[in-house]
C-alpha cells in the first residue's frame, strides 16, 4: 500500500515550483501525494494532515520563517490529534538551522540543493518500508 | 502503543474528532481484517447520510463545484463529508491528489471533513475502497457525503452503484447531439449540470441534453434529470443545483424508492464481493496440485475446457463431479 504524503506550503511565500517538483518526484516514486496549494496556515496544514491521515508531512518553506512555521505546525498537529506524522522540512534552510529544526521535532530536513535521490531515500526510511511501493501497472 | 480498535475510533469520530476518522478511512483503504472490522462496526450506524456523486470529464469543474456545494450545504448548517477520488499513475502506482485545493475555504470548518483517495489501479472512476469509505463517513454522522469521482469517460460508471443522487457535469460545447445520444455517462445522471455556463455554447448544449432526455427510452423509473447551468468558479447556479438535488431526493423519498434503491445497491455489493471472493478461490484452485492432471488432460485435448471447469467446480463445492453431459453447471 503506497504511503501517503502531504506536501504543504505554510506561510506567505507564493513560490511552489519546488514543492510541485518534489510532489511529482514522490508520485513517480510510487507515493500518494496530497498537495494543498500555497499560503496555508499551520493549523490548516495540520487539519489536512489529520483528515488525510498521512504518514509524512512535507513543509516547503522559502520565506526564512522555517523555524517558527515548523514549530507552529508541529504544535498544531498535536492539537489536531495527528501525533504520529513525520514532519520533514524543505526549502531555503541555512545549514545552521538544520539542528534547530530537528530539535523542534522535524524528522528530516532537505535544504534547497538536496539531490532528489537523497530526498527519496530519506522519505523511504521514514515510511518504514525502505522502498516505496513497487510499480503495479 | 497498541492499535486502537475500530469501535473506539468510530466513537471518537462520531464525537466530531478529525484524526480518528482519518485513520478509519485509512484502515478501510488498506483492506484486510482491520478493514473488515471497521466495516462491521460502521455498517449498523450508516444509512442516515444522503450521498451524492459528482462525475464527469476531466477538467469539467467537479472539484470546484463540489467545494461550492459544500458551501451551500454549510450555509444551512448541514455537516458535510467529501471523498475526492483521483487516479493513480499506471506507471509508478503513485498519485497526486489535488482536488482539495479547490475546497480550501472549508479546511478549518469543524462541520466539514475532506478526504482524498487514489484509485490504486481500479477502473470505473472510483477506488475499490470508496464505497466502504463512504459508509464510514456516513456512520461518522455527517448529514451529506459527497463523492467526487476521477474524470471519467463514457463507461466508467461505478459511482451510480454507490450514491443516492448522481450528478454528471459537462461543459458548453462539450459535444453535439450525437454525443448526447450515446449511451453511457449521461444515462446515469439524476441531475445534469452544464458547468462553466458563462462560456459560449450553453444554449446548444442545454438543447442537446434536453433533446436527448426527450427521446430517451431507458428512464423507465419516471425521473427526468433536470439540466442545471452553473458557473462554479463564482458560485453561479449552485443554489439551483442544490434545489435539483433536493428535488431528486424528494422524488426518491416518494413510494419508498430510496429504501428500495439502497437495498438493491447493497445486494449488488454483496454480489460483487461474493464474485471477487469466488474468483480468488478459483484462482487458488487453478494452482492446486490436485488438479494438475486436469490441466494436462486439457492441454492434451483429452478433456475439453467446459468439462475441466465442471471438475474444478465440483472440487470447489466439495461434492461429486457433475455428469459430463451437463454443460450448464
């Protein structure tokens, strides 16, 4: 059964080329990707994650507010009762902020420039199957 | 942490909690014994919701229209669940489920639950788990369950087996009277919607559809689908659509038609489940060592395929093989 992943863009930046690229790469790797569109509030993202019962929530953040938005989203997930969702963060993240994001509860961080293969390997580790669902034409 | 039992999840979902309902739908989607447990717990609680299917060609505006319907129902304070089905990639098995982007207004509304689902290789416009998921949303206490299918063509008509009212969405200039006369998609409509009605060609499309309805001989049940024009992008005509849905609902309520239609659909569902399970049994049987001799006799033209299937059926039934001269078994 393919793992379900929510790709969300919290905050105010409206650039979603990266998020859409990642969404397509995940789809092509056999995942079911729910895409929410741009400019979502953390409580909205958390509610969608709960309704969709995703294993992974990917936040794409280019605005520089990744720390605050990640913390708020993780708190909102707790409030929504979606406590077993892995949060991963991608976007323009300075390397010095990576440990801070992990400390805030992110399961992985993929700064801009992360090779797609590394991202897919990281996601596969989190979904627990090591490999995404094999292709079934 | 032990896995919560379906009944606990269902109780929490009926209290209006989001995450437990999300989990229940996942269990149903995953299949297997847990899905059966959920189905068993949900079934006696289901039947109170009114279910509406929204189908039509890709890009016809189904998601936007569904979002607008949610808004119209919420303004009456009815609680609404949406199941939006999108196709899985036949190549990777993955999917991008993006319908809910167009229903974003309702994300934080506690009276609305929206769930996306991939077809996972199932043809017919729905996923195999969709009917059961609709029943879970029904059992969770929503007044309405809206089921949006993948963009379908002329023959993928599962939705009508799952919902009370089927809406078929087309656009102006979508076809001509020959298209309209074709069997298939239009025949399943209880309500016909011409969406994007601000585009040229509305009058012709409406006339083609009405002509099709005038000359239709299949609708023996006496319901003539109304043709409603909408502009989902700005909400135009959505109240008319809701009126049309309510009209069909009221018609179904007369002479016990709704109860009869639901009972017939449920019995159809029993038949499909039974057929699928018998098929699996037959497939297992065909790989069984005990019938290897039957297989080699067929290959050697010593036993014809009908007689071979007689033997296998008899073994499935656990009884004596029927007489070889009985081809109808």
